[in-house]
C-alpha cells in the first residue's frame, strides 16, 4: 500500500471503508444505495500492471469525463488508510514503500489521505465534489483505492476501484460503491442516484479497458 500523510478534512459519511465489506450489497450503510460491478479486462502480468498504473493515475475519473481541479497529497502525521479482511474486520494493511509519483502533467498519483476536487456532469446532472482517498493498495496481485465524499457532491458515500490478477491469469476490474442522496432532487428521486451510478460504472470501465470482454 502506498503510504501518504493525513489531512484534516473529514468525510461526510460514517461508514468509512465500507466498500470493502463483503456484505455491502446485502447490508449497505443506512439510507445508502449500494452498487457493484466486475469485468474481466484481460490476462497476464503486463495487463495487470498497465491497468493498475492507469488506475492510480486517475484514468478512471478522467475517462469518465470528470476534471481534476485540485489534487492535494496529505500532509501531517503519516496515514496508511483503512483496510478490512474477508469478514469485514479492520486490519493493518500491507504496504509497498515508494516515493510519490506524478503523471505526465505533474498530477500526483493516488495516495492515502489525498484530497481531490472533481468537476463534471453525468447524464446532465453535475458531478462536482471534493473527495478523499480512504485507502490505496499496491500489491503484487491487487491494486486499487477508495474515494469518500468530503462535501459538495449530490450524493454522500464511497466508491472503491480494484484491479486484481488472479491465479488463473485473468485480470479483473471491480468497482463498488454506496451512495446516499444528498442534493434535494436526488432525495426526492432515488432513481437518479441509481442512473448516475450506472453511467459512472460504464465510463470507468471504458476508461480502464476500452476493449473489455466478459461482465461478471
């Protein structure tokens, strides 16, 4: 797990890290709408590494039509993020130590505790908001991170992005999320939350794997 440093912004929901709970779809956080999709995006180490690097350099968000206007690596006491085992019990996550990396335009890669401002639209509705990286994992067969809302979004909640390279050599991309409507329109029309999430999932997949193969 890439190590970052803690920043004082507080997320606007209570179930921090719940996108890693194995029973998220059956027991989502109160008043939230859960969602999960997995896609096979290829096979082999090269595909895994390429997809993982793309994920950590914000390719899913940019490919979804969202603009990163402010990426701030955490500053202060070291913060290693939140991780859970298969039963949903918090554990101390493993880490691969490395220096901070930057993409070609100088944007810092994903790191625990980083805050980011996203701007854009999804199906005609704004998708602006400030978010925080809850955890970031970079392991030999698993790369990913989770984003939690800090404020300014039409929904409140968390989404996680994970690339996994399985023993059968297949590489899979999984996105999990839970959204609680925050904007007034979304509270009155919950279907908008589901529609927004479906569209985001499709955009994330196309960004990471334009030639994706088999949906789970």
